[in-house]
């Protein structure tokens, strides 16, 4: 298709260049032949492009139906490690629910975990944000929608529902819109392990440019290990920890107390059960945060916690002003969320 | 010029009923509000520009205003490019970037290309069809004032809390009151509503003009190609603007009155906005390109000294594009997940519309092939159009292939496509038209050397700015982002693009300088500097106020050309007459052609709409009421004002000439015109014995009668005269 376009361009440009040279006015009084048209030529250059385009049209339509298919096969499940083999996966198709928010992507894996999936409303999902994990060579069937959870600064009274977003991981697939109130679908299938970058590509407000994501494609065993880690109960800090890790303990107090982080964030096994912001239970298992715009490290966390709106204009994470010590404690706590 | 046979004498039934002479003064000037509703008379002087209804002045106003907005939109683009020149740019905040990219798109489409096309429509269509003005001159002025005031209204938002920031496409639900709580979007939607009323009125006006007011002998398929493309574009406007009007009303109701048309949680559908918007938006892009295609189709034959290759096919492909343009809008929504059947159907329809478009390209090549090419600036821009539009059209065809579009859509690859067709296409065509028709409008030719420099620097800067966007899009750079990360490989091409943008800025300065030095020169352009083909070149440069001293009779396409040249048996040109013989001499001093009178009320009524809009945005009822009263009062006064301010001296002269005059010699055409509101049809008829009865009736203040169709049945007469002014259609 591209090469047909190139050929047409060179044909047109070539004729133009030829005419410019060959038919330049030689004298003021040139008397060129007054051709009014040529029915044969005109029919010809109507029919030939039409035939070419019909060919392209056939390719397009078959592509459309191919992209719209629902992949068949058994759902992916994880087989626990045995004495001799590491954990691995069986099955052919993995379903992932993608929920686009302003301005981050939520990834829920129904059937692989124990959390509540926002789309299916079932309690057997892994709930994460920003980084999508998938096993290579498997069809990953995404169900995509857009939502603003009740309680977010933009949806205090549930008259929202989200805006249009567009989900795109260029190296893995074309893009598809996340439409509030509807589901759209996309099939990903990674040919080799690696990290693939993605981004929202429909203007969704002030931080549209800051709504990114990553897809991490892994081998069967690596993916299974990731799933196992996601299902490991995070260790809620108990009262004894104030002596073994006092800084993190102080951070946990702020997280569930003065900072009110638990109003928006979930950490499994603690009283933090907010569903407005990303689930932070296994935060350290991700490489990025804040809509995948920052690498996850202490320095970036500090910049973020000082002033989220300065780091990401319009960010819905509205927090009280924290002192540097409070931030240090919080970071120490977040570092324990492996 | 002789009358070769006498027309049948007018029968009793065709004579208009004579009106008693004594009744004239009262008929002419109903004094509803004595003193207040006198109609202005001045057509010169700077204040006359506010009351003008002359299509030529209005065309100039559209042209100057749209060029000013071109500079504004261009500055917005330069800021965008400065911000994006480097990753993590700090030139603009996210807030300001989103306002600037929204206003850049909105300005360039609604405040530049559409009105600049309107400038050409307004100035040229009456000239090209041999008419004296458009069908509804005051409506014409009203449309212009709505454009100017609507544009100022929209830009006032920068001073009042923030400019529109939801993109030129304003997708719901992002533009709903929940996600866009400020007034930015309100300025956008009310501004577009105001502009839309102007465009719709103008479209109706021009369609009626083209269908009803053509010169005798000018059948539809003998109209100039620019007029044809304008006819199609105005039909598209007439039907497309109401669709976006509806969409904007629904958005306004959602934002201000608590409806939920686009809110899925309340049973609405966010995709509805996109459907309505693109149902407007796709015909809109053909509105943006067809006038420029018409301009290029005029320029290429003149500068190749050959006719347009396949005039009839060019007309019908334009019509085909107009019709088919309604059936492709979902190609803007291929990634929305509408299902394979809808997506496939529109993929096919989008491929099909490439066929008539491609035909035009080949016909333009056929026009220059075998010609005698004079490389003046207009031809450079026209050829530039053909090549740049081809590139844009080809990338457009790649979007029609849905699996490819799923990667391309919402990336810089699309931005490349539409800038190639809108800048490389429409703007290059419009610039070509400016250079081509400049002498006709302003009486001077733009400087050729500066023009060539302008062209080449524009071509260079344009390709440097937008060429890289193809690569950036395919590398994964999304649209509408205020910055990008440094490690994605976007850095080099963005920098190249920014440099190109400043080259475009420089080339625009060259053009401004060209205009400046040209306007300081004396008005020395001949009537026909390019040895051209269409009727507007038959009158002096600049065009006289009344356009044609005698309305010509037309026998074929490019009638003026065929008076100058014939063809020998091999089809080569033979000169049969000198242009000087056919160019109309101006009427002598003291000759009076009755033209439509100026009026205050289009401007007055136009003010009502932005006032109403401010009232609605801020919910200040007194302001809204003042706006409505201004609008309604202006329209009422418009309807009831006298059709001409009585000029007692002139009336007396006309009456004297009437009683002294006798039936129809052509010299009559040089005497004071005997028509005007209130004068008898009998007198008008007497001046047109060579014409036929129907034309005489046009003297009455009634619907404008087109002498054209009636005259077709006549025996051929060489250039019979008609000196009537067009009576304003229904006193509109």
C-alpha cells in the first residue's frame, strides 16, 4: 500500500517536472493545441485507480474482521511451583480488563487473583496500574473502558463516568478507544520478551500528555512468578515493626492517618481500601508510577509527594502539604510494598 | 454589434402594469421613523465600509480579516512549535498549550480558510457570472459582520478566564461541565454558533446568486469552474453547518441546562458527539478544499494557454466529491470500536472518494501537458498545490486502510496528512488566487520577484515543518500532547519541524512586504494582465462599482477567451480579436447605474448575537435580552427600511430621460439607468428592446429576475445590453 502511494507520487511529480521543462513558454506568442479533454484517458484514469482501491479495500475489510475476532482457547491459569519446576502457566488466552482514568491506566486480571475487578465486579482479580504484564506468544484479550470512580475529585456525585481515551502500545497492536459506558476490545500478542511503551492518544484533558503505560512481555515462568508475587499477601505492618522498621511504621501511620492516602488507594490486608487512585499493594513490582511518567525511585517519589500537581498538571491526587520528614517516612513505607 | 433579427414585440400580457408618475416619491420612501431610518448613501469614505453591501467591498473585508487571523493562528503555531522543539519543553504550561492548539485549529479552519474562501466567493462569483451583486446584499454584509464579531468574541475569551481548550473537535465528555468546568468551552461553542449562522446565510445567498443571476446565455455547464466548485462548496456548507449547530446546542444544553445527551451514566452516549461532529466535519474538509481546487482550475489554463482538460469531468467530479463526502465520516472513528460492519463499509466508501479526487489531479496534469507554460507566481502556487495535495491525498488513502489507520490515527501522521491538504492544498491555492486576482481587486500587480521568493520559501518551510510529521507519527508520537519524553526518538524531527515553521513565518513576512510595496504603487494594472479567460477580466482593474457597464451575453465556457481566440483546423490558437475591443469601457461621468443601497442594519443586527452569547455564558439576563432585542430590532429595521434613500435631483433627471426616451437602441445602455425601486417596468423595458420582455420585469422591487434563462431562447444577438441593477431579492 505504501509503495503504491510512492509510485503514484513519483508518477505525478515526474509528469509535473517533465511538463515544466518540456512545455515552458518559448515565446510570447505560442499557439499550443487546444485540447479540451480525452474521454479515453479520463475513463482510464478513473477505472485504474478504482481497481487499485478495490484491491486495497479487500485487504482493509479482511483486516477489520480479523482484528474484531474473539480469540479462542482455554483461559490462562497459573500452575504453582513444584519441587523440581518453577511456577508456570497453562492455557491460551488471557483476559485483562483495562480501565482508563484521568490520567492513568488500570489493569485488572480477572481470574488470576483475589481482588475486586471494577468491570466484572468479581473478587478474583489482580488489580494494578500503569504496567501491563503479559506472557509472550499468548493472545491477550483486552476489554477496555473509561471510568472515573465515585469519590474522585471529578466525580463527587456520580454524574461523571469518564472521558474518551485511546489505548495504544504501538509495538504490540493498533489503538482502540476507551469509551465511557461501553466496552471495546483489543488483542495483544507479544512475539518476544521485553518492555513496550504505550500512551493515551485521545485528548482527555490537561494531562493527556502524561497518561502513559508500559507493557512487560515475559516468558511463561517469569509471568507466573509475577502472578505469584501479586498474590502474596503483603505484610501489613504490625505493632512490632515500630522497632524493626520505625521509619516505615511512621509512614504507614501517615498513609492511613493524617495523609489520608487510604481514602483513594488500596493496600491489600490493611484498612486502606480506596478505589479512586491506583492500587499500591505491590507498588515496588512496577518500574514506573504516576501514569507511567516517572521511573519508580525514591527521588521521584519525593518530587511527586511534595506537589503532585506540579509534577503532573491537574493531577487528581489532592493531598495535604507534607513535611520533608513525613515524605521520608512515607517513602520508607512505600519501599516495603514489594 | 448588430441585432441580427428582431425579437417578438412584447405582448400585452407581458407588459408590467404602469405606475402613475405622481405616486413615485411616496413609494420610494416610506417614512416609518422619519430621520432615523434614512438609508445611508455613501459608497466611498472610510465610514462607508461599515454600511457597505457591495460584494466587492465585502470580499475585501473577508480577505483582510482572514489574513489577519492567519497571522494570529500562525503565531499560535509558532508557540506550539517552540514548546515541542525539545522534549520536556518549558516554553508553555499544559494549560496554555491546550488553549493554543485548540485555538490554532479553530482559527485556521473557521477564521482563516473558510472566510478566505468566502473572500473569493464574494468578490468573484458575481463577476464571473456577469451579475452586479449577489442576490441578498444585506444578508451578505450580515454574514461578514457575524464572522468578524464572532471571531472577536471567541478571542475575547483570552481576557475573560481562558480560551477554549478542548481541541477544535471538542470531544464530549471531556467538554462537559464536569470535566471542563470553566467558561472556556462556552466561548468555543457560542463563538462557533455565531460563525455558523453567518456561513449558512452566506451559503444560501451565494447558491441563489449562482442559480438565478447568471448572465444571458450562461447555462450551468458554461459557468467558470471556480463558480462551479463554489456552488458545490456552498451546498455542502448549507447542509453541514446545521449539523454542527445541533451538536453545539446539545453540548450547550448539557453544560448549561442539565441535560445528559453525552453522559452514559444517564442514558446518553458520548459517541453521539463524535458522530454529529464528523457528519459535519467531513463535508467541512471538502468545503475547505473545493474553492482552492476551483482557483487552481482557473489559473492553470490561463498560464498554459490551453483550456482546462476535461471541464465537464472536473465539474462532475466536484459534484461527486460533494455527494460522496457525506458517506465517509466514520473514517475519523475507525478506532472507536463501532464494530466490523460499520468500519468496513466506511473504509470502502473512503477508498471510493479517492477516485474523483485522483481524476482531478490527472486532469490538471492534462491541462499543463502540451501547453505553453508561463511561470508567473499564480502558476507556481497552482503547481505547488497539485504536488503537495497529491502527497496529502496519498497519505489520506493510507488512512482508509483500517488496520493501518489503527496505528496512524491520533498520531502526527494524521497531522501531516491534513496539513499537507489544508496548507499545501488550500492555502497554496488561496495564495495563488491572491496573486492572480490581485490586479482585478486592487488595480496593481503584486511584485513578481517577491512573489517567487514567497513561493519557494513557503514550499521549503512547509515541507520542513510537516514532512517530519509523517515520521514522527509512524514512530509513535501521539497528537495533542504538550510535551514528550526524551528517550523516545522524537527529538530530531521535532527540532527540524520547528525550524521549518519559522521559515514559513519568514516567507509570510515576504508576502506582507510584497503587499506593502505594491499598495504604494499607482493603480496601473490593465484590465486583462494575464490574457485570461473569464468574464471578470473584461472590466477595468480595479472593478468598477457597478461591475459591468453592459451585462454580456455568454455563448460558451471561457467566453472572454473565445472572443479573443479561435482554433484552426489542427486545434491551434488563432487570435481573432484584441482584448481591448472587448474590455468594457467605464460608464461616462454622471451615468448612474442603480445599485443596491448601503445599510446600517446588518451591522446592528450582527452585534445582537455576541451580546446574547455573553449574556448566556454569564447568565446575566439583562444582557441576553439586550442582545435579542438588538438582533430582532436590527432585523425589523432591515425589513422595513426604505429600499433606497430618495434622491430628488436624480429622480427628476430619470423622469426627464424617461419621457424623452424611445425604444431600444443599444446606446441606451450608456444613459442613466431608468430603473430603481418605484420606477416603472415600462421604462426598464424600453431600454431593452433587444432583450425580450422578461428582463424588463426585473425593474420592479420584487424577487430578482434572472435575465439569463429567459434570454436563452432568443436569437443570437451580440452583447445586448442590460443596465439594470439587481433589485434586491425580496428586499432581503
